[in-house]
C-alpha cells in the first residue's frame, strides 16, 4: 500500500493491538485475491533513524508471517509503537503478529 486513502480505509476497519505494534486489517471486497501491506511509524517513534528501523523490523515480521496466515483479499497495516517496536525481541514481534492475525480472522468466523 502506498496511498493515503488505502491507509485510511484500513484504519477504519478491524484493529488489534499487539504488544509491539498495532495491526489494522480490512477486507477489500474487490475480487482481487492479493494481500496488500502497509507500514506506519509516526514521529512519536523518534527521529528518522528510529522510524526507519521500526519499519524495517515490521517489514521482516510481515515477510515471515503473512505468507502463512494472511487471508486473500485483505489489506493489513502495521503501526509501530513508540519505545516498543524498536526494542522488542524479534521472536516476540513474530508471535505478536501471529496472535493479532488469528484474533482478527477468528472474529470473522
């Protein structure tokens, strides 16, 4: 995801607060089976170095977990949390995303 309206649509849908970040998810309902992912790190995270580090970590977590647990036709936005996303152990971030996705899609069933 690259455009602001896509992020805003995802922000108004389902959300689940994981320990290291917030996950926003939305079913697109446009018939396209692909998954779209976006990452957000506001200035509350810190300077550009910390924001970029947080987004890199979130991209790696998404790269590891989403191919297994993501549902076709969904948009996901991972929002970094100040003081947590950068410092949280990588294994815990993986577990956070797995838990969040199960909670989001479990509510659908």
